[in-house]
C-alpha cells in the first residue's frame, strides 16, 4: 500500500504532492531523498530511516512513492511507470516542469482515479479518457469563463463494471480495423577496438483496435523462442502463452501496448562507425567514417551522429562530405547524414583547438548513433497470423515493423 506520491523537478523542487491514505507523509522525506540523490540515482527501491521509497525518472522528473508497510516493490515501480505513461499521453509527449504545473488539476484528477487508498485501481488509458477529458484549448477557456476547472465525467465508463474493465461494453463501428506494429530499439556498445561489446533489442507490440462488440483475438509469432523478459498488457491470458506461445486476449478499444520484450546477444549492427582522433602540439585531427555494416534489406534513414566536445576544446572546425554538421553553444556536435549515398562513404573531418597549455587530448568523446529502418524488425521477430474467433463484417488487418536506434554508443 502506497501512502504518498511526489513529483520532483530536476532542481529538487516538489511540484506535486498526493497523499493517498489517512497517514500523512511529511514533505521532509523529499529533502532527505534529494540530499542523497547522487548515491541513490540508479536505485529504484530505497530504505530511508522512516519509509521505503520507490523512484523512477522520466524526462528529468522524479516520480517518488513512499510507504511504511511491506509491499511488492515491483508493483510500486510498475504503478509509477503507468502514471508516467498516462501523464505523457494526456499532456502530449515529453513531460516537463511547466507542463505539469500548467495542468496540475488534470494530474490530481488522474491520480484520484488511478489509485484508491494506496492501491492501484484504474490504470488503462482508454478507460481514463472516458472518465477524465484530456486538456485542450476549449476546456481551458470554459474553465476560465465558468469557474469550473473539473474535467471529470458525471457518468462512469461502461466497462468499469465488467470483467474486462479495459474495454467498453458494446462499441460499434461501421468499419472494423485492427493493426499491429512491431516497434524496436537497438541498444549497442562498440569499444575503441571496433568490437561489439553489447547489442540487444528492446521491442514493443503496439496495436490499434476498432472492433465492434466483444472480440477475442489470438496473435502468434513465427519464432517466439527469440523473446526474453516479456511484459504483457493485463488483457493477455497467460496460460496460452505459457503452453503454446500464443497471445490470446480481448483487446482494449483504441491504441494500446500489447506487450514488450527483449532480444539479447545480437551479433551485428546495421551501421559501422570508425572514429579516429590524433592530437599533437595543441591541435587534434578528427576523422569519422560511417557506413553500412550489414544490409538489412530496407533503406536505413535518419542517420545521425552526435558527440560532446571535451571541455578542454576551445574551438572546432569540422566539415563533412555528406550531410550537415552543427555545433551548439554547449559544445554538442551533431552530424546529420540522412541516408548513406551509394557513390561515397560519409566522412566527418576537421580539427579541434585545445586550450592554451595543453599539448594532447586526454579525454575522448563517446559517439551516439541514431537511425531508423521502416518495414523490418532487426530482432528477426516475425508475426505469423492474427485470428479473430468471430469475424465481424468489413474487417481490415494490417502489420508494420520499425527499428530505430536506442542507446547506440561508439567509444574511443
């Protein structure tokens, strides 16, 4: 049972406090947490002298939950992740301090519905949207004119009293559609010798469902054995997956994440990056080559390479034979390549001038790679079929795949 939730900005300010039970948690626990923040930065569960603390960080905002009683820590972490996802969905993308403060009434109303007396209650975004209208310009103008700032509906969603609370009782559509997206991110680390230290995929199966009535779906993969660390939406029945690796579920209405997974120990990356930096007499010469290591069969798009210039660099003169190079005032250099041309290998070259008194560069940057590939999942995961027990009229099904770079680092 959670007793309190705090939202803390990246400067340590408590932006929002929500007491969940009759036992009030003093805000001084946040001061203790922030004073120890550096040592607790990577710890999701923390034991303070008076409370157990659970934390996640999203877009610079720390979601901190407190309790004094024993409870499953993963339940608290999962609930905080759900809160962060719902707020991002409601408030339109990346969270920030101003966005939360401008919509604090919506945030309080969402927390009121998502947790009751310290226990998670309604966390499905589609049902929450029926209960609390997302903020928009019209609703903000009406609240100013009428003085009524509440966005809570007077009637409960039809699905709240059923055995599948994530779905309305009887939605109706003239055209029935269901689409499945495989969205994957590649995390990789390449060391200074060009060897692949780590390469794995984090993926999600995202769906968009507009089906009449009470559909029962089964989704199967051609090679489910490659999947690890699966997490399922509450609509998924676990027993069919455990016995036959088949996803059986009654879907929510609208867009939702059906499952997430990891595929580990991949042997290759689609791109190679070969950086070289030599320094002498206060000047560094930089050369970076980028090319296709293994052809995925689809066009690699939106290729970027970014790195932070060391603090000892006073000025930089960098150029490329393909794409554009920008250097910001905070010494972040970004090389936008786009697509790899067929007639040449993209190359970034130039010189860095060191501060007076330094002969050689002793700190080397880490290069971060970005890319996107449409139409393919680099994990090798393939969807075999999507079946409905009762096929509604005018049914349309679709499948897509996309892979993009996650934390793809090349070290020097």
